[in-house]
């Protein structure tokens, strides 16, 4: 519920609600129980009530204080509480023009609960205070005052002797137990008026208090059931304490509060908090309890959920109004209810979401069977008034053994499955796919960790050498002309993560921007070191950019600044972008790219061959290099082995030729075999990277690699192999 009331609506609502409330409480109370200032007081409390109801985030606790204030105003009369609870249910939405939907009614139930709690607490404190005054009066032998307190109290008062026999009671007590005359109660123990189920326990507790001596504490708020003369049960709360003379109990004073109304009320509130107000179906709370019960019954027990989400319900609500929408829901609930077999339970977990819980399933087939019935039951349109409303539903199905996770897991799985079903096609169902789910959960967890990881600099960059292919195979290692920067995440909780596991997440959350900046900085710092170490060989560094990075407004400034800070000449930086990152929405090249190219930074098209691979736009782009995608190179090998001669081979040949025709350099990626390398070299590729030459290397390894003997030189020298 997301409502802020305009001030005039709030004011008018408070006036109206306070009027109805006052009326209800006065009607329910004994004459004279409320004072003249009562309406004003309720007006103030009405304001707090509505603010509590609409609080964001929702917190009901201020209603506790409203309850306490009401108890003070009404001297703890339970009738006033009952009337208040009643008025809140109907009156709050009406007075403030709120739609009484499930969310609103749910909140009201919680507010009512808090109200009742605050009221009860305050009423109990009143009794204790009352009891204290009675004691003081008794102690001071202030008999007049004692009489007044005794007879005016709405609380039942019982005075017993040292043996627990009743010496005196007030009218309130005798009313409670339906005995008109004192002689009907005098001389008997209090437990005579207690329900047999509680009598022994109460008798024992009273006796032990009398024996405990002056050090004993009063017993407050014990619950018990009284029986009146007609045999009806009265729920009551008992507070007792004793007076002692010379360590012997001379008087035992019991105060008994009739809490029957409150009990009924609490039962009702409990019911309401566990059932949908519209359909009366049990709600999510009940589902969680039932599922937990089933799971506790044994790890081998199986259970299933069929989650049902009505398609297009919102549209019905919006076009035909909530009354029709409500009737539709009631009708659907009834159809679903009729499908249930033994061991199955229907619950409603949201406005238009239902769940059938299946106990002791044998496998997913059982849930699928229910799913079929549900879809069949919903094929026929629902008649509401003059409308025949078609209902569609998406279903999510889960079935598993109790041991496979807790209730939260199960419900989460069901939600996800439903979501997938909705995403894929409507009116169908989707079984829970654990692997898919695990990926999502892991992805979600990782993306939550990303901001801190960026702040704490948990990222490391490795470099995969890009080697000169035309000079290959030489005598030594192929000559390294550049290196691609590849980021890795050292996650303290999870361990090392490869970019495939987090770049897309970072792209989705925007964290790619600070992360990319860090990678660019680390890469340029390294490349500047290489330049200082080997000015004669000077490899460039090639850094990947995602779509979001490429569109980031500050990109050009960022690159310029990092180049300035690290002292790396722009020609030694290459940026790799896929076709989608390279092109603007209309297939044009972006201004940022033009600016970067103008600065002297090299631009490469990454993964060429996997996107549109439209060579026609190449002349219009400021691109220097084309990186032939790994999968292409891989197929090259497979095809050669098939002896198929070469559809892919021919394609590679012509792509390289076309690129060369446009003065582009070509780098082949993912080169793993000499056969691939040989084909690519003959096709005219300038450079290559792949496991055949080097794996991605740490920065210290790359420096070793750089300082290794040049091709052809150093025959007979010990060579450091840094592969792997
Ligand atoms: P990519 O740009 O296509 O990078 C090449 C990927 O192929 C790297 O995987 C590399 O380790 C791997 N590779 C290299 N040689 C071979 C080979 O011979 N065989 C096979 N099968 N694979 C090889 P990596 O490091 O896991 O990176 C995956 C992708 O993540 C990269 O694909 C790139 O798109 C992205 N990425 C990596 N680092 C960054 C970064 O710093 N920023 C951005 N935006 N993306 C990055
Ligand atoms: Ca790349
Ligand atoms: Ca690539």
C-alpha cells in the first residue's frame, strides 16, 4: 500500500472516523463510563491510527499506544475495545477513502492486533494499581475507602482466608459466575468456580502462594476458565496476592478480569491474519506452517507445490472495477477448491496467486496431474453478472523430498518457477529447474557483492599475449606484439571468479563502470611498465569495453586522464568492443569512438563473426583491428578433421581478405592448435592469441615473457616456459 493522504482528506477522515468511533464506544459502554472530553481524545487517537495504518515502511507499534490510551479513557472496559476493533475493520477504509484490498485489510488486522495488545497491557496495569489501592486501604483499615473500591470495581474481587475459603466477594465477581447472593459463594474455595480442566492447577497455585510466606511474589495475569451457574465458560485473568501476620497467611486477595471478549477478539484477529479476507482461503502464513509440518514429518517425505497465477487479472480489475475483480477471485477460488483431494490444501498467497500444497507426492507427475486439472478447471470463462470472463493462469510446479531444503527454499523455488512460466508462455506450467535456479541465486548474490568488491579493489588483471602470426613458427616463442587485459575477481568468500561469471552482472547493475575504470587503469599502468622495460618491442595493451562502458558519457575523459596519469602513449592502448557496443542505435559510430580514435587510441572489433558481422559498415567506423571470434577458429579445426575441406575455412579466408582490403588488421582468437594457426597464417591473419601460444598470465609472468629471448636468438639458452 503506497498512499499518502492529501491533508484535507486526512482531516475530514479523522473527523468522520472519530465520530463513528465515539458513537460505537459510548453505545457499548456502561452509562457514565466515558467523560465529556472523550470525543476530543478519540479525534487525536484517530489521527495516530490512520498514520500508523499508512506508515511507510509499515509498523503497527504506535497502535499499541492508542490501545493503552483507550484503556485509560474507558477504565479498561473490554466492551470499548471490542467496539473499537469492530469500527476499525469497516470504518477506517470508509472514512479515509481507502480501497479495502487484501493489503489494506491485512494492515488493519495487524493494527487491530497492536491496539488490542496495548489495551490489554494497560488494563492489566490498571488492575495492579487498583489492587495496590485496595491493599493500602485494607492496611490502613480505611474501611470506607475499601468498601467503595470493592463495590465500584468492574474487576471481580475475591477475599479468602488463610485456608483459601472465600470470606467476601464483590458484585462483579458474583455477576461473572452467575451467583446472585453472597451465601452462594462464601466459605467455598475459588477453585469451585473454575472449569474442571483448570481447577486443580489454580487450586495448587493459590495454596502454594499462601504457604510461600511474606517473601512470595504476587501471581499476576494467570489465565483460567471460570464456569458460571449455567455452565458457560468465562475466560478470565487472575491476579492474586496474600497478606501475612507472623508469617501466616491471613488474607488472600484475588482479582479476576473477564477477558472472554478479548479472547474471542484475539481468535478472530488470528483467523483474519491467517486467511484471505475476500475468499476466506488460508494465506501464506498457513502455507509456511503446513509445509514446515510436512517437512518435519521425516526427511524422506515428499511434497509438492503447484503455484497458480491468474493471467490478466489486473486488466479485469482496471477495466471492469474491483467489485467484478473480487467476484472473479471468489469464483476462481471456488473452482480450485473443488479440485482438492485428500492430502491437498489450497491457499491464497496474494491477490491473484494461489497455491495447492500436495502432501506425500511420489514425484513431479503428481503435481503435473494437479496442474492439468487446474488448467482444465479454468478453461471455461467465469460468469460474473453479465460478464463472461476468460481466466488464464501460469503455473509453477515444484516437487521434492523434505530433506532437500527448508520451507523458504521451497517457496522461493515455486516463485521462481512461476516467474519463468510467466516469462515463457502463458497458460502453461513450468517445472522447477534447480540448475537454472542456482545460477540465478548465485548471480544475485554476486551482484550484491559487486559494489563492495569494487570499493575494496578485489579485482586483478591478467594479460594474454597476442603474438605475431606471420613470423610464426619461428625458432623460439612467437613474438608478443600485444596483450589482452582479462579481469579476474578474487572474492574472499567464493574464491576466484572468471569474467563470464560477473561481467554481465556488473553490466546489468552498472557496476561495470567503476570496475572498467579500474581495469583500464591497471592495464595502462602495466603497459607503461612494459614500455619502460622493452622500448624496442613495446607491446600494446588491449582492454575490453562493454556496451554500457562504451556509452558512458565520461569515457573519453576517463581514457585521456588515465593515459595522462600513467604516461602510456595512446597508440599503445587498444579498446575491444563487440559490434553492438561499437554502433549507435542507427548503426552509426558513436562520437566517443571518433574522439578516442582521434586521440590515437586503437579500436578493435571483438568477437567478429558472432554478431551481425556486417562488413559493409566497416569503412564508416574508426576501427583498426578485427578480432576473429574463437568459435570460428575452433570450427576451422573440426572441419579440417572431418575432411570436409572447408565451408568455414573459405569463410575465414574471405573475411580476412575483405578486412585486409579495408586496411584492417586481423587478430585470431582462441587458437589452440598448430593446424588452426597454420590456416590463419596462410589466410593472412596478422596476429593471434590462444592457448597454443600462451594462457592469460599474471603481471610478473608477462614481464618474464617480455624479457624472454627474441625469436631466433638465444639458441641453447635456458628458456623459461611460462605457459599454463
Ligand atoms: P573475450 O574478449 O573473447 O576474451 C577471450 C576469452 O577467451 C578469455 O576468457 C580468454 O581467457 C579465453 N581464451 C584465450 N585463449 C583461449 C583458447 O585458446 N581457447 C579458449 N577456449 N579460450 C581462450 P576470459 O578471461 O574468461 O574472458 C571472458 C570474457 O569476459 C572476455 O571474452 C571478455 O568479453 C570479458 N572480459 C574479460 N575481461 C574483461 C574486462 O576487463 N572488461 C570487460 N568489459 N570485459 C572483460
Ligand atoms: Ca576481448
Ligand atoms: Ca573475444
